[in-house]
């Protein structure tokens, strides 16, 4: 089986994207795995600090490892580690990938601490990938926003800084800000394809990651995958599908108390969203 770095290199070369799906429960993970199995797609499975704390950090690692033992091409990402300590904790626990998100800090501090994380992670596991983040997304939480979200001009990633950041930190992946937000807002975000192209040209061989994929139209998702963003995050859409199906199941069957019965539709709804994105990103039949 290919390791994560080989997988991203292949995606970049062939013009498709490795999908990144977040999970917070076994039922969600089962839904994701159902679709990956059916469509033979590789994936990065993500747990944020909140998600891994809820599930238990060691349980999170064991769950994803159990899927890989079964033959699925899945890797575990510590999504949005907001401190050096948090990143080191995930690396020690056996995560395959660490996302150092220090994008709220000043450039110099972000660079210095991301480099510290990258050096540490590679010592723990030379095959593990490290992602850095530069520029900032206007929202933190993957949820539905009733209001419109305006992205300040200054928050977009600058290609010159991105080159310096990647060179100085030694990261494998960069999450730039090109117009998406976390969650789904009242307004549809406009992706800056001109900036995407500039970044792709400036950073040969580096995996470019799109966070906040949920609010973007299908057409734009397909286009950005082909434009060399070889890793794309989907989280809010999974949460919305899971929660909606669960709500309906509980409402329609008020006497049902068996979790595996009322969770089944939520698992199926999750699988559907995953299948849709696997086809959109071109990752089907790549595992
Ligand atoms: Zn994100």
C-alpha cells in the first residue's frame, strides 16, 4: 500500500484530490468507510482537537488503524492542532498526519513553531506528513452560519510568504486561504482561482489543501481539484447529513431505543455524501 506522501504525489501528478473527511463517532466513521470501500477510494480521515478529545485520542487511532488493517487506504490526520503541544500529543499517539494550524499567530512565530512541529513529527514517524497553514479562514467552526461571512482582503495567503513558509518549515502540505470559510454561510464563498494558480506554480511538489470545502459548489470543487489542490476537506456537509437523518429517524420512530436501528439512516446519509465527493474529486478506484 502507498504511504500518504506517495498518494498525494500521485494525485498531484494525475490531477485529482485525496478527500479529507472528519468524524466524531463510530457510526459516522462506518458511513465514511462504507463509501470508501464501495468506490475503492483512498482518504484522509480527520479528527480535530474537539473530535479526538470526545472519542479518546487512542481510540481514534485504533479505529482508523482497524480500517487500514482491513485493506482500506485511509490515514488519520490531526486536523487543526492549535498549539505545539497538541501537535506533539497527536504524533505521539500515532496519527499519520499532523495539521499545524498556527495561522492566527504572526508569520515569524507561525513559521518557527510549525518548523518545531515538523521536526518533532518526522522524528516520531518519518512517514508522517505535516501540514502548515498560512493566511486565515474567517470562521473556525464547521457549522451552519445564518449570516453572511465577509472575507477580509488581507486574510488571503500571499504567494511570496507561502514560499518562504514552506522552505523554512519543511512541511509537506500547505493550507492557504483562497476564499473558503469553515462551515456553510448564508453567502456562497468565491474561490480565488487566480491565487490558486499562482500558489500551485510557486510550490511545486507541495500538497495544497483546501479547507472549508463544504460551502463550495460542486463545479468549483471539481475545478479546484483539477487545478492542483490535491487534498480537499469536507466536514460540515457530513455533519448536516448525519444529523438530519438522525433527527428524522428519531422523529419518525419515537419508540425506537435501539441505537443501531436509529443510527443506520445517519450512517447511510454519511456514505452518500462521501460517495458524491469521491466521484467529484476523482479519487474513486485509486486505492
Ligand atoms: Zn479546516
